[in-house]
C-alpha cells in the first residue's frame, strides 16, 4: 500500500512516522503552496471552502508521486467536511485516478465503520505492534505540538526572531526526511535544545493572543499565512485553541465522554450557543471565553470563506466581545487573501490591544 494524506498542520510529521512503523510506503505530498492551491482550485467546485481545494491539490500531488491509497479523517454534524471524502472520490474518479479511500470517522458516528476503516489501515499488523505504533504516534503528535508551542514562546522573547524561524524550518525539513519514530524523536529533542539556546530579551512584555476558529485554518501555516510567526515577530505569545493533540484527546483518547478541555469550552459557550452548529463553531465561542478567563489580551478567529459553522460563531462572538469587554478580531481566508492586507490587520489589532493595556495601566497608576 502506497499511502498519502492531506496536510493538516504539523500532524503529517507524526502521521508519516506512524505509517512508517506500520510498514506502509508513505507518499508525502509537497508542502502546501500556490501550486497546490492552483491544482485544487482547478479541480474543485468554485464556491467550496479553501480547505477542500487544498485537500484536492494534496491528493493529486500525492497520486502523481505514486500513491494508490488516501488516508483521511471524517467529521460529523452540519459541516461539509464530512462530505469531503465522497466528493473527492468522485472528482478523482472523473479525472481518471483509481485510488482507495480510508476514512477514519469519529467513533461516536459509527463504531462499525470506524472499526472497518481501522482494519484497512492496519492490515495484518499484530495487535502488539498496532498498540506500540499508536502510542508512539500520539507521543509524536504531542511532542510536535509542544515543540511548536515552545517556538511561539521563544519567538516572542527572542533577540533574533529569524533564528527561531530558521530552527523550525530546519526541523520540518529534517522531519520529512526521517524514517520511523525513534529518528523523529531525536530530531524533536535536538530542535528543543536549539530553541532553548536562543538568546532572549526578558525586558520584553509580550501580549498573549489566542487563535480560535476552524481547525484547519488554525493549524495549517500556508492557509493562515504563518500567523504564529507573524504575531511572534510582533512580540506576541500565541496559543492555538485546537491542535492535533487536542483533537485526538477529545475524539479518541477521551471517548465517549470527551476531554476535560473541550467539555469546559462547551459549558462556557452554553449561555451564548446551546446547540452544536457543526464543525468547531461551538468550540470557537467557548474558546474565546476560555482565553478571557485565562488572562489573555485578545483572540483572533480564523475561518475559511463560506464556512457555515464559523459564520454562526462569528455573529455570536460580537456579543461575547461586548459582554466581556474583550478584543476579538475575525480573519476570513480564501485563495484571494493577500499577505500585505493580512499583515496590516494583525499589526493594527496588536497596536489596539497594546494601547488598551497602556490605558488600563495608566488608570491603575
């Protein structure tokens, strides 16, 4: 089985190591780029959301490199993400590509389908090896997410912020070329040491901003125009409300009750949004309140154009911002989003929060 999968932030790094351990030949599509988006946009419905188009590009690039199987995850509720595999299969069939889809839906949606998909992925691998590989995969995802968060913290204080970017660029390059879990763990540990050696300016008083919204646009750097780096270069510590680790914890490890982190956000959102609206709409509202309670200076909601759950959340966030006197900005991304305008809005939001905080400190003084 020559298997490929879409880019989902840094999850592809642990995913590759996991599939290596299972004995599959992993075909990684190129990192998301303008070329990927052009391929995806050309072969996708015009008004479909940006993640769909990039998935299409990922699949075609992977297939043209030799992949015969696509592994992806599903979704639930009124969100089009759950339809992605069905529509993508039809598109690829129409283009003359014959590939097998393995779709891992949430366990609560249909346990039998989940079991069958998992069986396809694991094949004849022994239970002992599967258990070992699964534990390693979660460890790697957790380590990679922690590394990303460490880089966000270090970048906000770093004297030379480009040094942090170079360290992380080297990590991603080395991680893709690695094979198996042990080699990847060594790369992560070495990168962690390199980050901790970066010279810091402790006179900096960084702002703290949470990133909320649709999971793909939160974790995929190409889609959010490297927002973590851009904010870090403005002396901002960034925290993402959703990461691959948090998603797995809630939907797999803490099944059927859900993780404490996510259930807390559901409770926080309840006064504003009682019912699930699909995708991560309810989590978005709860995350904004969560970051307010944690003492953050503001949040930024990121969503792809035409994302129904996040459009609902966006309308609710206006009231949350007013009720809590909490800065919330929404950024909508699609294939036409320009970096200059994007950066201008980030700078203006950071300036607004800084002046707001200065005013408060003056009043206290």
